[in-house]
C-alpha cells in the first residue's frame, strides 16, 4: 500500500494535520476498505472511571445517545460497501434505550460485537438479549476486566464492580454468546504470568480458562496533553510495512457518533476528542480521506499494535 504524501492530506484541518511541530512530513494511513464499522452509543455510562478514554460518566453527553433512526442509514451504507462486522462502544452501550433495537437491525445484516462493563445496565437486559440469538448473524461481547485482581479493578470502577462484571461475563457465556475480555496493560510481569492470573480468575468463576483477551495501554482521558514521539512519513515507511499499515484501525474501519445533534464519521474509535478526525457525514466520503497520525493515541497503535478491533488479532 502506498504511503500517502503530506501534500495529499485534506485542507481545512489544524496546522499539525500535515506536518509535525518540527516541520517534518506527517505519517498517514490510507483507508483501503470498510471491513468494520463502529457505532458510538454515547458517552453516558453508569460508572465514572477516572482513566476512561472517553471521559464517560452518568449523564454525560459529549457524544449523544445513538438512536435507531441514526444508525439505520449507516448500517445500510456500510452493508453496501461490503462491511464484515458492526461493533458498538460507549460509554456503556446498555445505558442506551435503543441498543436492543439497533442490534436487532444490525444483526440482520452482519455479526456484531458490543463492548460493555457487563454490570447493572447489561444484567437488566439479559432477557432482551435472548431474542437476539435467533438473528441471522452472531452477537458477541467484550467485557472490561481491568486487572486479575478485584481490589485493583474496583479501585478504578467502584466497589463490587469486579464481581458484577464477572457475573455478567459468566451469564453471557452461559447463554451461548461468544465473550472476550479487555484488560489494561500489566506492567512488571511477563505475558505468561498475566495469562495464568486471568486463567485463575476465569476458572474460579466457572468460565473457560482460555477466554480471548485484548490488552490496552494507557490512552488518557479526552483532551489530555500528551506528547509522545511524532510519527513522521519516514516512521511509516522505515518501521512499518504495507501489511502492518493495513492493520491500523483507520485503514479498515470507521466510527460514527452523534454530536451537536448530527451524525459524523470519525477515523477510528480513539480520536473523537479531536474535530480534525471528523472525516465527513457519510462513510463513502470518509473512506477517501488519508488519516493523519497526529493524535497522541496514534502512537499507541504505532508502538504496541494496539487496536480496539478483534478482526486483526486472530482471536
């Protein structure tokens, strides 16, 4: 895949979209397909985790609640573009009163993945989820379980949230849904030790020991002033290959979210705090725009291969 030169970047964005503060050509990713479409269901959440990359909390409306009528045109457009999966994030998706109807519609077209904390909002809707098992495509869930330690998890999410998340995880698994786990990067221990600790947690909860896990680095709250190394055009050619560039989320996915009463298409799930990454109001338009690697979270993708998707993990 050709690396898009700086001159091809779209005008009308901040000065650092095209060039770094040191005046070097910025690295870019060229979208090549729409394999996955993410829907942001809104930043409202039942929890208020201080580390949340979306700054979500009860009643938050930085990104507004997604409605069924908002989602339908994008499901239809994505289907026409050959999308392979729909994925849903928040906030907490099960805060949203329209989530079951949205999933019902989307599952008629493609498989769906929902990211959830699996606590009270989800537990209240388990009976509604049962009906979705009859749809043509599969529904799966990724549950946030920050650490294989209840006290450390609850320190960020609130007392009893570790046990509640495990209950939700177990009930979803028992209902026959595919489940996976998202945890925070465990520094100071080897991957084998981390796997063993989570296996012990899963085993004690009556779950398979080898549940798929995705580990995330620190992404920092919205608007955080973080200054990682700049990603230049040279970085994207010297340290990345065509294959690895295609594994960046902005190469094969997009996210739609509602703000100011309008639906907008963002480059990926990690950059909705920066208006430069609003690529348009249709998926077709957004897929034409090369994506600048200027956001501080882009460095996590560059350094760790971090991705919110499970489509490129082999899991």
